C-alpha cells in the first residue's frame, strides 16, 4: 500500500483524488472511517485530555475500497458515507491509502480485501504512519505530533 503523493502536496482530500487519477498504474483507494473513543477504565487525566481532543483509541466504523474515478469529490464521499453509518456512530476521520496494480490491470479483489483488512487492523492497533488522515471537512490531519 502506498500514498499517491506526499502529504505536503495534499491540502485537501480532493487533491488526493486528483493525484490518484493522474497515476499511470491502475489502483484502488482504501478508505477507513474512524472515530476516537476512550478505553474502558480511562483515568481522570485521560478523560480530561480526551475532552480537549487529545488521546483516545481509534475505532474503525466502516471501510471501503474504490477506484479513484468512483469518487467524484470529498463531498460526494461524505454524502455516500451517511447512507452506511449506523445511528450514533459518526466518523471523525478518514484514513486513506492506495493499492497499486500495473498499467494493464488493477489489484485483484483478493489483494484489495487483504490490504483493506490489514489496514483496519493496523488502525485498531494505533499504527497509522503509512496512511493519510482527513477530517470531516477533507483537511489533512497529522496524528501524534505535537
């Protein structure tokens, strides 16, 4: 899995779409929608930090793979996500990665499913360095950096 471009060139999710569409190789975008929640038994300090928007555990709510051409824009993706999210489970961030095929064909369904499952498990474990993160407005987010 790769990111189609470096984060300093990506100022909005729609920049990611443009970069992905410009690639010579066929690819699929892997998208994981997450929320943050406090772990059971969180300390008072952890609860205070969480109230300020710090800390917490990432909880994947839903995931999807799409061809770049299947996503018209970030706004379209957000509208579509509303059809699938469960009541009371609003997502806060989207993690994105690209699974690259060749110039002749894209990744197989099995490769895509495997990569998406690994991505979900990685996010559950808090390992997110290889992914781009975006907030609900499509802006890139840097996690774990002061």
